[in-house]
């Protein structure tokens, strides 16, 4: 599977995204031809520039000033009427839907009533559609992103001075790993955040992949000590059947009872944790304790971290992102005569599903170990 990984070390904006994809090899003539089919009257250019010694591509949209504000349905119709691939249309509309929902929450109105202001302007429409087109031209099937540098300070907008990240950007990046480093200015725009919110399948370290090409997209400003660019890496996913980014949450606890810890484990699993384990350890002042560790999807990290803090006595925890690889496996069903049991099959062997065997043992009165042995023997006879 072809994937793209956006490295947002200096934030991300719409024009920077298009520039990075062009720099990575997306066909400029095809991309600009698709944008021209939207009928905005805009003119497009891409030029090689340098930011802090790094070469990249600056994408520009030039057009006459337009005062009118657009609603989401109008923008969707523009995209649907364009001479661009269906996949790019779907992605562009997904980005605008994410943006529309965020703007609707910020202003407290239905999404259909949102006036897009700067976001609905010609350059932003072209940036979003251009990003969708660039990904399509590179054959990208899935998008991933690093943690996002949002910037800090304030920014001038139609509604006056706003904090960074702006309200819409903060909503679009809710539940995703973010930080602020560098100049006190807006590094991630609502358009850039919407591209990630609408398309990214995961946030964190780069997934296991074979890099085929890369590109840098330049922003307009020059920053001291930081290249104002976003980087995209494009390539094939690792040969691992399942290789995804997960978040690991752990806490060392020496003053909770076994009952409380067991309950916390149950609650974390019920709340969507991929796995929860506890291990014994010796803590400071020679106190025996346990390390409670939960593995979850990155988007669930804040919710599960809050749950762990609420259900245990810990005063702190640690979180980090890791790569999770799982071998290919599938289930096959065997008939024992008195029950049907699933067997999990992988390259390393086969194992009867415990819960199926437990249910069969309770219903039949047979010992659990006999049911599990019978299930494995039945599978081997297939």
C-alpha cells in the first residue's frame, strides 16, 4: 500500500502541503490543470526556493480579491463539477466537511450556515483540492502525520485577534498529538489542520515504510532558527501485515489495592484499550508495587489516560508512541459435536479461542482443558 507521511516539524498549511507533494514528484501540469477546471479564474505557479538551506517548492495561487463568502454546499458543487479524479474529489470534500464541522462548532451554527471567510476564499479552495490532487497523482492510498507543531502567540483574523492555535485549528486537532515550538506565530493553519483531520489515519512516529520519494513544501515567511517547511515522505508500507502507531500509557503504583487495580484494568479494556498488563516491581523506599501499562490507539490516549488517573491512586503517568506489528492471522471454526469453537490460525501455529472454549465447557460440563485439546485436534484433522 502506498502511503504518505507528513512531517509537521514547522506546522502545516494548505500551500505548503501542495508544494511538498509537487516537490515529491506530483505532476505539476496535471495538478494545475485540475485546479483550473474549478473555474475560479486563479493562476498557479510553483518555484524552487530555500528555507534555512533546505530546498523545497513554493506553491502560489494568484487571483483577484473576492469579497463573497461561500457556504459548504457551494464549495462541494464546485469540486464535484471539476475535471479531477473521483478519489481526489472524495478526499477534498472530506477535508472541507471536517473544516465545516469545526467552523460550525466555533460559531455555534449548523454546518450548512457556516460562512467560510478566508477558508472559503479561492486560494484555500485551490490549496485543499490541490492537496487531494497531489496525493492522487502520487498514488497515495493512506495518509499519516507526525505530531503537529501548532505555533503559539496570536494571529489576526476576520473576527479580530485570535490565540494560536485558532479555535478551528484546535478543534480539528483535538485528540491528536500537538506541541508548540519556535516563533510565536501561527505555524499550522485551519486549512493545514483540516487536511490532516480529513485524511490522516494516524499520528505519531513514521509508520514502517520503504521510502520512495520525499519533498519539502515551503511557507511564505522566513523564521530564525527554523526552516518554514513541511516534509512529505511517500513509499510502500512495511511487509508486516499490520504495522500501526499506538500509544503506550503506564504508571507505577504502590498504594492501590488489588481490587482497585483489577477494576481499573477492566475499565481500560472496556473503554477500548488494545491491551492492558500489570507487572510487579520494587519502588522507592523498598515498597512493592505494580506497573500498569495500557496500549491504545493514539486518538484514545487522552481519554484512557484520564480514566487511568481517575480509577487508580497514581499521581502521574508516562505516555509515548510506539510501532505495533502483528502477524497475519485468521479464525477457522471447528465443530466438536456439542459446540462450535473458533481457532486462531497464524504462521506460528493455531490456538483455540479461550472464550469459545470456556462457553463450551460450561455448557457441556466438560473440563476446559479437554475442550481446548479437542478443538485443536479437530482443527489439525481439517
